[in-house]
C-alpha cells in the first residue's frame, strides 16, 4: 500500500498536465474582437459567424465622430485581441483611448487599409460604397486569419459568401437608384459622398459637416437660397438629429423630408444590419425623391402622397 501512494500522485500529476494541454486557452477559443461602429461591426460579425461574436464599441444612438468611451468600455477594449475602427480622423475621441492600449492588441484602422482613395475633403464614411465594403471585408478576413489560424477556413468561406452577397446588393441598389440621377436634395451631414459618387447621385449640400458641429449663418443662408431657387426637392434628416433650424426650414418651405441613417442607429446589431442599412438608404431616397413633385411653400392638400409626407415630416421633426 505504501508504494501505491507515490504512483497515484504521479498519475494525477500526469492527468493534470494532460488537462492543461487539452484545455482550450482563451486565445484558442477565438479572438476577442471589438469594432467601433455598427455597419463595420456587421461586416465583421458576418466574417466571424460560427467562431465568435465581435463587440460593438460605439453606442448606436450617438455620433461616432465625438464618442467618449465609458470606463467600462475602455476596460473591455483593453482585454481584446483586435480593435477594428475607421481611424483617428473619423473617431477622434476613440483615437485617444486606442493609442493608450497595450501593444499586443492588434489595431486595424480601415482608413489606412488602402481601400479608398482619399481626395480633398476626405469622406471617411467608406462603408457606404459596397465596393469599398468588399475591399474592407478582404482586409478584415486577412487580419482574422492571421490572428486566429484555427478558424482560418471558416473566415475565408464566410468572407467569400459575404463578398458574393455584397456584389448582389450593389447591383440591386444600382438598379433602384438609377432613376434618381440628377435629383437635387439636401442631407443633414456630410456623410454620403462615397455612396453618391458610386451610384451617380449628388446632393446639393449638407447642413452640417458632422452631426454635432453647428454651421455658420452664411452656410445656412446659402442653403436657403438654393431652396428658394426651387433647386431642391427633398431634405433628409438623420435619426436623432433634427435640430430646430432644419425643422424650421422644412416647415417654412413645405419641402418633402425623409430620413437617411448612415450608421444603422435604429437597427439591431449583427450580420444583417449592413444590408438593412444600405437598403433603407435606397428606399428612403426613392421614397422622398420619386414622390410626386409639389411646389415649394404651397402644398397640395388634395393629394394623399403629399398629405402623407407632411404627416411624415411632422413625425420626424417633432421627435
Ligand atoms: Zn458622419
């Protein structure tokens, strides 16, 4: 009996070592990924489907341009393996936190990924062009495959399927948006040049450079002159951003209004969000720009579509 005890100890020790080797380490269980904004999070979630789920950093109801990270989110960020974001010029406040993260955390700044050409003006809402989104998906896939080789085949296959779906989405949107070429409208903030350039559209102006930055009186006066010259057929606001100034102009001019949501502010985060967001943009542009024309200031009370749009304008502006 006395000689069995050491043997047992030895066996238990061996079993313990075997358990240590076989037990999955946190990294082997999948990479921990944090993504700044909902549309990019959606693309990443599609590539990672079946492996693990990425975290979304910026709350959807706030502007990412000026988002201040809560201490709990900053802590969560420091425990990830990979942070995917647009970049410092787009998410200024987030940049300060990302710069202080431990060196071992991989950063993927999509503005520097080589997908988009940044001409003067630098519109960083790059996901709004599906062809650029396809390029972003390839970059995301490459980094995930490098960090998490165990799921490499899954990431490659998910990315391949996603790219095929994005290509189909692009054709679908091109068909839907083709009749809108030459239409003039105003957007709330300067977020849509990537989308517009790709689909041959062009807004006549924006109210604000970023949602939180107020425009000067001269800029607003210029927009008012454009409206007065009857060059504008629709004003688009954004969810959560309908300042009194824009509300006043919509009421005063009797122009049709619609809502464009470049971030998916009201959508459920996940793989479907990107597709819903893009289809909503096309549907809402069509809804406002293809409605029957009515003259500025003088609404046609008998026409149901204009009554509906007035009601809709009240709904969106009275929030
Ligand atoms: Zn923006």
